[in-house]
């Protein structure tokens, strides 16, 4: 896994947007270009000897995020509304940082050991402190879809009642990586670990529907009922995944996968007085 640490981060950003408003149609278009510089990142792995987690702490990590976003709402009448969004991004790592290795207790490691020998600890930043160059320049940033879209419709056929549906989808979502598969071979200070092309997670989508009814009970007292069905078609799709850094980016090498929830329901009643 890769987790950001906000310390010492520098940000360069550029945004350009346009909004259009009319009585029936509203839209916003936004383009952005963001560079995160000098980040501190942590990748993780597992030691073979005792299954202890270790980390490779990298300083000076650069990444780039750029893309375009579109949002719109079309409301031709008081009882009907149609909305949507689309976002296209290109998020990549921009350099090859150096990672220094530590065990789960924060002790510097001189090696990773093997199945029969425990890892050896040493003094932080000493000559034998284990480090490696993480060759990840140009690799897609994992953990979030880089193409997303949504369409929604809301209908109000009579006073107090509303019914609607929302369809969302995502694509170009890439797996994260860790270093686990390096722990069973010799790793020497200064080695280069080349990150393989990550797995591009298949297209995922789901449909949600909702309805609500607001009505008076007595003078000064109102009631509101609402119901939602999420993922109506019970469509399971992969939301996030992890692959070992040197494995080919395919689903067979995704050792940890997080799926969407299946069909779920919610009911709610509110009283106003």
C-alpha cells in the first residue's frame, strides 16, 4: 500500500473553469493541473521469517494530477430534473525516489532476512542501512478511478412525492503495489526495484434508486418517508486492489481485492413539529 504523509509537501496547481447558467440549464467545466512535490511516502511489505510488516520510507516523491471535469443540471419543468457528471484524469508518479527500510517497530533494517533467518537491524542512515531506488516514474497512481461518470434523474409527479435514480460508473482504476515479493530474495543497499505496470481494474458501475414522500399529519406536524435501494442489480465490481510491485499487472496477480457492496436498502421516517 502507498500512504501519503503531508509533511514537507509542496504543491503547484493550475485550474481553469467556466460556468453557464440559464433558467433551465446549468453547467460547469473545469480543467486542472496539479503537481505534488517532495512528498514523504511509505510502501509496505512482509518479512518471510516472522511475517512482520516492514516499510520503505521514501522522501522527495513527486506526482502529477491533471484532468477535466464536467457537471450539468437540466430542469425543463418544476417536476423533472436531469443531471450528470464526467471526469477524465491522468495521474502518474513523476520520479524514482529512494526508500529506506524499517521494521514495524521503527528500527532501521540492514537486510530483510529470509524464511530461516530474521532481519538484521542497524543504526538509521548508517552505511549498512538498507535502501533501494523505487523505479516508479510514469506509473499510474492507484487507488482511485481516473475516468468517472454519473447520470441522475429526479421526478416529482405530485406534491410532496419524489422518485429518482442515479447511475454511476468508473474506469481506468489502477491497482496499488507493495514490496512483499522481494522479501524472499537478497536485497542489497542501492538496488533498484522497478515497478511493473499496475493492473487496470475492469469497468465498474451501479444503479441506485430513491423515493420520498412528505405529507402533513395534523396541523403543525408533518411526516417524511424515504427509501433507497443501492446497487439495484446487485452488481459486484472491484473498487480497489493491490499487486506485488514486480508482478505483471493482471487480475491473477491481484492478491488483495476490495469489492463493492451488493444490493442494500435503507428506510427512514422523520417527523417535523
